[in-house]
């Protein structure tokens, strides 16, 4: 639901054009969406002059307009909905929502998220009802308590700022424009403050800054001399800055402990205004470079209103958080499995959850399982040919756990059993799923005391960290290379 354009037109019968465009607003981002959705039936929104002439013609408001028009005046084109098709440049712009009240014509062009040929039923176009709601909201605001033309002109001058709040990027958020007026200080109308075009409005409320660091660790472990184990950390820093003012300045710093792994391949959000060259040149490609930048990583920025990803990064940590050994031996319809897992001593032993999933592809359903676990619980999903080892929230003091057992399978059923073209024969894997809160594998953290905010009020600063497993595989060491 969005609007491609909005107009306010004063009807002036005595003037040469019989009307004047008092306000217009186009939304280029919505127009691009219309071009994609409408395809070959797309008709661009015209300039104010052609639109004014076409709309006044359709509404029979042009001076001395007495000629019969088939497209407008025939019995088959009786309009009961205030929705029009305007002939412009040999094409028809449809749908156009328009109505007149107190000598002012209110009009908009809703976005239709499908092709226009053949025309879809009006009830299926949600943007039409939103367009009416927006125009009625504007009409109610302009004439609430309005006594003379001077007050009307003042309210018209406030519309650009109001629509930034009430209808940013063409999407209606609040049809009551008075709510938007209450959150805007219009003293800036006489002394305007520079506002970036990408910022739809300004924040009003308690200042606060929230910083969240999420790291994902990937790993492929084989326990083979001829195949090297691999692992990598990728991170994203997400921020939400609720600060008053159109252009507040913030500096966010990320730090590492003494033994932390340097951040590399850093990509930053466009709102970051400047950056140390050492941050940009730290790359994981140059493995021979031992002069990687270890921070602190400072990001001066002018934040947008919404939540945004401040930066992305990678890192090469010395060891994966959990080392694993997985071995499968096949004996007729049975598989003997052995699993050993070890939590590295440097990793925080406090999980939100931790489990190992052991799937068996290209086989029949699991009919029988005999097993022994040193820690945690094992669940058997027979029809899915899947074992889930629920490790829980902590490893034991030894940091090592094991699972061994025998799995028996029934006859194959190609319709229901899981199939995988890679896991043929002895090729099998165990996949780890875990999450650790208030922890990052690199040690990266946001120092609350180093966050600098140049805006009114003292903001509340909140920081969060978490480590999540992603594509964390331990492959059968007995499988062929």
C-alpha cells in the first residue's frame, strides 16, 4: 500500500487554467515499484501542468467545456467512485483518486501491485482506500479551525514536513496530521535546519542507543590428515539510535581484549561519515600480513531513524569453539556411530541451547537404536531418520562429552525418507546448533563508556552480544575423501 503522487489543486473558475496546483508530492521509489509491477501497462505520473489540465477536463471544471466526450460523458462511463482514468499523451493514467471539497481538489495516484491490463477490480487495490484516508486526513487538517486564507497558506507550507512524518516514502503511517504536527517544531520553518533526503522525519522522545553484536561461526571438521579443517567467524553490528534532532552525531567504538582476534573485511553503512584507513585495509585475503589492525574500531556516523547494520566483518579465530570427532561404520542394515565433542577452554560454557543433529540420508526409517551418552539426552525421530542429541546449557567440567551406539534401519520408502545426493555410502555428517548470549568468539564488544553522542539529552546506552552456529558440520572421518 503506497501512493505514487499527491496533489492539492485550488479550483479557480475565473483564471485562464481554471485551477492552480497548490501542493504536489511525488515518490520516486514508489514510481520505480509501479514500473516493475505494471510492466507493459505502466503509465508514468505526468508533470503538474498536464495532470491539472487532464483532471479538470475529467471533472468538467474547465471553462466553457460543453462539448460531448465519449470517454467521459457516455452512459457507460458514469462515475460513482471518485476514481478516474485520465487521458494523458495518448495513454490513460489509472487509477486516480480525486474529489473536491471547499473549492479544493484533492487527488492522488495509488500504487497497483499488478498489471493494469485488464484492469483489476477496485476492491483488490488496497492503495485506493489508503489514498482516500490520506486525502481525507489532509482535508481535515487544512480546514480544522481555519478562518482565512492566511491560515490556509500557513498550513499548506507545513504539509511537506507533515507528510515526511505521516506518509514517508508514500506509505501512510498516520492519517491524523495533527499527531505529526505535535511532534514537529515548526519554529524551524523560518530558520530551516538541514535535513538529509534519506531521513523521513525526526525522533521525539527519550534518547537511547542500542548496539547489538551478532557473530556466526562456520566450521567444517573432517579429522583427516589429508583434509584441513576450516572455520570462520562473520559478524554484524546492528544499531538503533533514538535521538532528537535532524542530524545527531554519534561515534560508536568496538574494542577487542588483549588476546582477541582482529576484525577483517569490514563493510560499513553509508551513514558512517569517516573511517580510519587501517580498518578498511585489514583483509583476510592477505594471510601473510601479521600487522592486522586490532582496534579500537571507531565509527563516526549520523544515524537513520530505523534500525540499521552499522558494519559487517569476518575474523580468523585460532580454533573453533567446539572440536568434534564423528565416525560411522556400516554393518549390513546397521550403523555403528561414535561421537566425541570438546568445548574449547577459552569459550564461555553457558549456552542458551546446544544440540547435535545426526541425519541418516538415503536409508530406510530408524527401527531400533541402542546408545550410550556421557552427557545430555538423545531423541530419536524414526520416520525422519534423525537423531537429536540435546546437550543442554552447559558442558561438564571436563569439557568433553561422547555418544556411541548402533542404529538399525528398515526397508527404504522413496516417498517419505530423506534423500541427499552428497551423503552416499559412508559420507555422513553431524551438524551442531548452539547459541551463547553475552559472548563473541573474537571477543569484540561495544564499550558503553566510549560511545559519544552529540545531541540533546543524555541517552541510555544498551549493548548486547551473542554467538550463533551457522553451517557447523563434523563429517564422518571414515568417509572417502
